[in-house]
C-alpha cells in the first residue's frame, strides 16, 4: 500500500495575489506546519508523528532510501550509455535472480548476439 501527501504551504502574499489563499481564506490565520520526515529514535524505531511535528527533520531515514546503491564513478563516466534507449538485451543474474540489462551504443550484430548467448550458456552450465 502506498501513501502520498501533498503539502501546500500558505504564502506571504495578499489574498488577491494567491489563488490558494483566495480559496481557503479561513486558514490564513492558522500557523500551518509541514509534515515532518520519518525520524528514528535512539532504539532505531520510528518516532510518532506527534513527537516530530514542530521539529526540524531530515529525510535521511526515509524508508524508500534503504537499500539504495550509491552511484559509482564508472556509472557517472558511462551515464550517457545507461538509458533505456540503449538496452539491447538482458540476462538473469545467477546470484540474485534479477533481470540485468545489456547496454550498447548500437544494435548488436547477429554474430555478437550469438557470441554473447554462447558465452552466457557456457557460464551458466
């Protein structure tokens, strides 16, 4: 299940200049707070929302950042090649079972595809 929040902060302009303030004039006198980022306590568990509201937080403990792989220097150097338009095939990783893309600037020739398939089969036997 996914949960998404859209936060709109009131502006400092007048009601005439801001469409949001014009639509929601009764909220203008309230001090609105941003929703805090997920924060962990000393025991590693996430803190309650009520404990985090009004405090300065960072998104470094955000659950979606867990397991993210840092971009290597090699990836930065070959960034122009690593895009979906240059995927020429895929293999199944023998260690993790995930599908891995094969990138190439140009379309692989029939001979290159045959050589690659032969090498892949030899490594998997």
